[in-house]
């Protein structure tokens, strides 16, 4: 996680944004007091939203927990994808 001030961010915007996108870093820009802004890559944002959706209902959460448990105990299996 990277942290900077708005002044330093303005001085080197490209470098900060490159670090965020290339290294999957999260950037926090401190604006003073308890105020701030978080910048993350689009891939990271989409992943976070997908995880949030998967955990948005108890049914989905139980399915995911079950799948993780099967994987950890070696009770999972693989399937080949059929190309259409």
C-alpha cells in the first residue's frame, strides 16, 4: 500500500498511477485530517466487486465456503472447458 500527499501526487502523477496499475498497489492520498482518497487499478476494483457480489448473500457465501473446503481436502475435480 502506498501513501502520499496531494502535493506529492501532483508532482509525479504518472509514476504513482504506473505503480498502482503495474504492481497492483493501492494508493492512499492523504488530504489532511481524516480525509483521503483511495486509488486502485481497474482490475483490482473489478475483483473486489466480484468478491463482494459472491459474498452478498448467505447462499453464495455457503457455496463458496463449500468449494474452498472441497479444494483444501482434495475432494475437488477439474473439468475441461468446451469451446463454442
